[in-house]
């Protein structure tokens, strides 16, 4: 099922929020203590950051395609 523009925008916002939390809270905590608040190691936090960045890129491409269809 194809996502609507609103769904993609909502997913993109959630992914950006997650990336922000990962970078500004979890990464810093893991770098300082050796683990994040959820117990992830620095390597696991970095992997989650990389995955979230890829998800954001994919969602941005979806949004671009949807916008192209509307014009």
C-alpha cells in the first residue's frame, strides 16, 4: 500500500526526532558511561544512528517522488 504525503511527513518527523535523541542523548551518554540509558553500547548507538539516517534518506526520496507526482 502506497503511503500518502502526510504519512511520509509524519514518519520523517519521527525519524528525525529519533536521530536527534540518538545523537544528542544516547551517543553522548554511551560515550561517557560506556552505555546508553537503554543499555546500548556506543557501537550499538552508532549503528542505530546509521540506520536512522538511512531511513531518513529513504523517506526523503519517497517524499520527493510523491511531490513530483503532484506537480
